[in-house]
């Protein structure tokens, strides 16, 4: 390839496509994960059976395939976000920053740093519920329901999860709104419906996650 030619991933369009495609995969995972979490309202047996089913999927290989796919999507999403931010910072004069902020939303302006917050939350979430870091009591492998209930009875742990859902909701809103635009699927006639979908998806997903620590801390789930 000649030096004057750019690979697809070196272009703005290529980076936005990587962000959009990886974002769609992550949107699907986040929503399905939220639905699975709601099994806590069906009781311990249902939630622990769901967790066990995931671990035994395809003879135990399915969960690792899913994890590797998820990690790949996260890495691709983070890479494209950093690359686009650097590219925009290098190309945009300081004088235009105020104008850009006036035309953007709080959700779009917080995407990068909100994404970093969510990434740190994911690390904590895995350490907490998968490996028992900061989880109260003795760590029992497979006892997901008991671990969740015991954890969310502690005020600061419940607060961490609730704050994370605020960041997640803003991130999901802008991500759900913009991924179709990044893929060239935007039209003024349908932007109203895009916005409705983005708002609805973000609210349902973040509230679906948030209702679990709220219900546990309030004593609805025991």
C-alpha cells in the first residue's frame, strides 16, 4: 500500500464505524444483562439457575466465547473513542470550543469521561460480583443471589452502582442516538424517532439496572 493511501481504520469514517459497530454489540449485551438481572425478583433459585446456565453454556466454552467477544468489543470501542478524541483535539482550534458546546448536549460532552467512569465501574463490577472483592461475608462460588442481596444492603456499594447507572444512562442515550448516524443511517424525517428510541432505551436499561440495588436496600428483595 502506498504511503499516500490510508487504511480504513486510519480514517475518521473507519474509526466511527468501529465505534458504531462495537457500540451496537455493547448495547445488546448491556440490555440482555439488565434483563437477566431482573430475575432477582423471581427469587434465589431463578437467578442462581440463570447464572449457572451461562457458565455451562456449550459445555463451559460459551461463557468464555462471550467474554472474549465482549472484551474485544470494549477494546475496539475504547480505542476508537480515544483515537477520535485525539483526532478532534488536533484538528479543532481552541476558539471553536465554545460554539461546539452550545450545539451539543450534556450527554455528548460527557461521552469520553463518562465512558472512562463506566470502564472503571465495569472493572469494579467484575471484581465485586465475580471474585468477591468488597462483597460481604464468605465468597461462595455460584451463590449470585445471596452475594447481590448481601452487597446491596451496604449503603456505599448500592450508591456506587446507582451513580454508575446515571453515567450509563447518559452514555447509552448518546450512543443509541449517534450509532445510526455514524453508519450513515440518519435522515431529518426520522431523527425524532431516533431520539425517542435513544431516550427510551437509555431510561429502560439504566432504570432496569438501578431498580435492583434500590429494591434490595429498601428491603423489597430479601
